[in-house]
């Protein structure tokens, strides 16, 4: 049985590895090569706590104000606004209380097992040294900021996600570089970090090839179908036959699904980071500051600063002012941070309006599957996605009911 996986980010690479391990003959194809997209520059977090739907009223009610602020956590480029209207209507529809509760449960079901699944994948591939032992610290200047984030904490309590509230002294005992102006924090012990997410994808792709899998660079132009999928065509003219095809192409999955007559409301949330290779300080934990909308992670041999969301499509040029904003904010939390030997990056996160991914067989074409739309949680949910989709594709009943993640739910 030959399987073609389109997309060699962390989702596609983990799934290709899982299928090859299960006896499929797998080809992994990507337009740029393993780990070159969002997996290159994500914030390196196994973010077990971050499954809450973005469509919560406490979030979307602030969006108009954020959009009017050029340095706000969400920015929509005016030229892209008309194309976003259908997506935003679905986003608002996902904010109904009954729908929110269902979406919280669906996100929590994936994230509750994500750390254990990630650790198992790393152990099985000899890559256990790629994950840290420390968790993530969520910072709050004062009690008012903490109360403003109380909804998040209450959701975690409802699903039994561990967390520990720390006062300022306990916080600085863990991370002495954090400013004295930060009055308290919450430690999320299961929110671990990956030491270098790009190198992790490369190492996993190498393990996949060692099992007999093939990695190809190429861009998919179309699909070959009769009564089922039989292959894909590439822009360079090649045709690749396959018994099964999996679309795991992140933000580029929307165009592929549309070509198959199965359009999905997938947008790109453009994310930015600044990688600082001579920071002058060291951190053990990743940190987030919800009120300031940024994250800092020790990864890739330095310190990475990122955050905010930009909606501008796949082709607009980067606006690196977004990256500079998060660095300025990071300096308020880490006053001794030195911004030296830096590089800036922008990548495309695949965003669905209800915040949970598509993990599904096609509703129209036999032999076709989708694993996409993970938003900010691609790295977090990659190992879990590989296991669940591996079951679905090979005819094993998945450990989790995948009905809520079906492609035709919209």
C-alpha cells in the first residue's frame, strides 16, 4: 500500500513516520523540504494548556479595539478584510455557549494526551533529548491582570490540567531574570519546550527515511482520481501514483482541498518571531505574558521572542514591525535581555474558525485524508495527530472519536 503525505512540517513528518512504521510505503512531499514552513519558526512549545477556542466572547469583544491599535495582538491588513468576512462569520458562530463548551472539550481531548504522546514519539525515535524538563510561566503584573485571565485558569481547572500559582518571590526563585515589576505567575508544568523545532523535524524525517520512507521536494498541481484517489501531479510534470493521499500542508491545505471540491474555511494566521543568539541572559522556562500578548522561549541555541496574529493571506510581504513590538514588550519582563545577533522570521499558521483541527477522511473521495488546521498547536498536537490518523488510515478504530474533527462539519 503506497501513501503520499503532502506537507513536511511537523504534522506531515510525524504522520509519515507513523504510517511507514505501520507498514505503508510512504512518500513525503513538500514544496520546500522538511520543516521549512511554520515548523521552522514556531515558539517551540508543547502547549498543553492552550486549547481554548479563540472565539470566546471575552476574546472577540476585544478584537475591534485590537484592530484599531497598530501594535495590538491582532492585525488585519485592510486589503485582506473582504476575504475574511465568511471566516469571521463562522468564527462568531463558534462563540455560542453550547458550541464553546463542545469545542473546549474537543481541544482538551487532544491536548490532554499531547505531552505523553510527544514523549513517546521522541523516545521511540531516539530524540528524547529534544524536550526540556521545565514548564512555562504565565506572568501577571498584579492581581488585576491575573483576574483578567481567570477564565483561562477556570477552564484548565475544569479539565484537570495542572498549574501552580506563584508569588513574585517564588517566580524569581525559578527565573531570576524576570523583572521585579511582575507580581505573580502561574506555572504550567506540562507546557514543555522543544530545544530546536526545526532540527526536530529534520531528525524525524531522517528516522522516517531510515525506515524506508522517501522524501521528495515538489509542488502539487493536481490530483488523479477515478472512483478513488490514485495519485497526484506536480508542477514540474511528474505524476506520483498512490493508493492513499494525506493532505497535511498547513495553511496551503485550503487550495488543495478546494481543488478536490472540498473547500474548507482555512485561513493563515501569520506569526512572527525574533531569534536572539546573544541574549546576555539565560532562561530555564518559557514565559508568556497574556496582557502583553508575547512569548519568550529558550530554543534553537538562543532566545526566541514571538506573539501576535496578523491576517493578511499567503502572499503579502512580511511586516517585521510586528516582530519588533514583541521584542519591546519582552524587555519589560526581562530588563537585562540584550537584543544582539538577531534574525526575524514570519510564518503561516493554519487557522480554522472553530480552533480545532481537521482530522478526517475525505467526505467525497475514497483514499483521501486530511490532517490540517492545527493553528498555534501544530507542534503540540503532532504526535497525537500521527497516532489518531495512523489508526484512521490503516483501518484501526482510533482511541478518540474523530467525528467532531471531520472535514464536513462546517
